[in-house]
């Protein structure tokens, strides 16, 4: 029987040498005459173990990692092909605590299957949701998604079903589904992992969305910095079209839906839905005033659903197992699971999918294992570069939309970046303002000018120039940006700045300059 050896081709694994490992394994297979094949899977999301190689033995996946190409010959000598013992042997991968403690719904296949094998996809439950959807009316699909409690996983947390119903009810000769895969937040990688590791789940989710709203065309708008994701998504769309999953008759239903993959030019602001639409239309990526909402007049002035990757990729399991199954996970108004992306100065960085409700402290200390430097955790930024900094005093905050909002934070795309006690929070606040200044589309004054003045004011505080006066000025700038900006770039930049000032005031009181002795 042919042995399957799984070597990830996820971008994180490739960055750590997975391509060299795969070549070394191929050479050993050929030299030793083994009956084995290499499967290039996605990542399991345990980045400290990448490249993580898995061997399928008696229905179990035995892991070895992190591997270097120089380890491969020694591993084969130790009987890796049969799951043999070795210092790099991790045992059965599914039993590793980081994986075992997760609730993998959206990411159930990521790292498990060949991303470009439809047979693999179906063998692991793929297309069950779409098959159910083609037997339902559009209104029935929308109700199922609404009843599940699914909210937008891109940051705003808007109920997905309500957005879909708005587009379904909107009048228009043509309607569109736009997948926002412009994952620009620092410390986030869930969208990329899905596109590289399980692209068919995103395609299936978009097709269901099309059936639900009457849209016949979809676009995946992703970033130019994701070449591997672009290549995998493009090939997967072609395979889905050949198999009749996409095209003039989705799974023989007589209802049409097709997808195109489009690449952005690197503008962070094109993660904002209206700037993204302008970019898709070939215009400059600047924010549109609302109303009208994209659900009424979006792409090419037609009713448009805009959801992010994780929102759409969560739909197939809802359609397969039912709204009640999905709604049973989570807490309060935050239902289902969320893929936590743990990064920064942390021992166990990676993706951890779980139901809403874990405390921030448990995520950082128990799942993430604390800092990799061994120093105390000083701050955690949740929600990307525009997210608030939480001190340890707030680590009892449950991970859900309302709990974070109540503490002047946001969960955003669920990126979690950990800082130890050497971090200078004044510098972090300055970085937030600088980031906004660089990435602003320039359309509105509070964002364009406010961020530039914010950088200057932070620099004055750092130099000890009228620190009290400039702290007041910085807070006033934040208030203007928060309530006066046209979109979330300028509107959310105050979150990291104000949280840093509020929770770490000592970093905003630099020691007075001491003149040199005569």
C-alpha cells in the first residue's frame, strides 16, 4: 500500500524551509525504493512546529517536526516511513494538546486534506452544505444562516443573515458576492490559511451565498502579498468549475454562480468594503460615503454581499449540520467559533479555533504559553494594528464582541499580538498614528491630517516638550478621528492610542531631560 507523507505548502511552512524538506523526502523515497507519495497539504496552524511532516500509518497521522532538510535521511534511517521513534517524533498529531483542545468547524480540513483534491474534500464532508442548499429556496438558506447567529468575522461583527436578506430583497438585474480576502492586519493569517489549505470551503460558502441572494457572480479580492494563496485559489476555482460546482448550473440545480480571483495592489484601506469595491471596479481605492450601503448599491452599482473569508467559509458547516448546531457554540450574541490567531512575543504562536468565551488570559497564558522571552506579558493587542492594547488587569475579559466593546476594545479579525515588559507603549501609540498616516486614502480630513498631527504630538511627548499639554492634545485628536473619520481606518486608530495612554500612563511620562554637567 502506498504510504502518504504530508508536507505542508502553507506560506508559513515554506518560509521555514518546507520546500527543501519536501525535496529531501522525495530524494530519499527514490533512493530507497519506497512506495510512497508526498501530499502537499495546508498547515495545522502550529507554527512553532513547522515544517511539520506527517506520515499516515494505520489510519493515524504521526507527526515529525520542526524539520530541516538535513534531518530527513536520519528520520528515514529511524523508520519514519512506518511511524518510527525519533527525537523529532511528536506522536499522533490529533493528540497534541494545542489541536486536541480546539473546536475545529471552519478549519476542520485545514492541514488534513490535499487542498486541491475534490475527492479529499468530499471524503471529509465537503459539499454536503451546498448539496443541501440547492434543494432549498433562497429565503430558506438566508433563514438558516440568520438563525445560526453567524456574524461577520472580518471585524465589524454584523449579522451575516441580515446582510444576505438585504441583498435578497433588493431590486437589481444583477447581484454580486464579494469575498474580502485583503487580510492586511498585522498578526492575522486565518484567511491565508483557508485559501492555501482548504480553498474549496471558501468556494462552497460563496456558492451558497450566491444561491441565497440570487447573485450569479462572485469575486475573491485578495492581496498581492499572498502569491501562494492566489495560485491555490485560482487553481481551485478552475477545478470547481470543471466539476460543475461553479458555472451555469451549480451541482445541476439550474442556478448559476461563478467566481473570479482578483488581486489588489497593496493598499491597506482596500480592506474597507467600499474602497475594495472601487478597486475592483478599476478605480482608485478610496472610501465611499454611506449611504447607499453596498447591499443596495455596491459593485457596479448593483446589490452586493461583502463578507470576509472566515464568514463565508463558516457557512458550509452551518448548512450541513444546521443552524442550531452552530448556534450551540459561543456566548451571548457571539455564536459559533472564532479562529484565534496568536502571534507576537509568544511561545506557541498559531491558529486556535474555539467557541467564543475563553478569557484573554487563558488564551495568552495557557494556549499561547506566555512570552517566548520568558519575561512578563505587558500588553496584548487584539484586532490588528487598530485594536486596543489590553493590560493584564483586563485579562479576565471573555473573548466576544460585546465584552471587548465594553472595555473599549474590539476583536476585529481575532488577531492577538503579545508584548512583553520591554515594550514602549508610547512608541506603539506613535506607530498606530504613523500607520494611519501612511495608509490613509486621503479622502477625509480627520484621518489624513489627524494622523499626521498625531505622530508629531507623540514625538513631542517623547522629547519631554510640554508633555501634559500634548497628552491632552493627543486625546483630543483621537476624539476627532474617532467620530469624524469616514471609515474605520481613521475611526479605529484612536483605540490603540487611547488604550496605551489609559493603561500605561508611565510610558507617556518620559523622564525630564537632564542637562550635561559643566
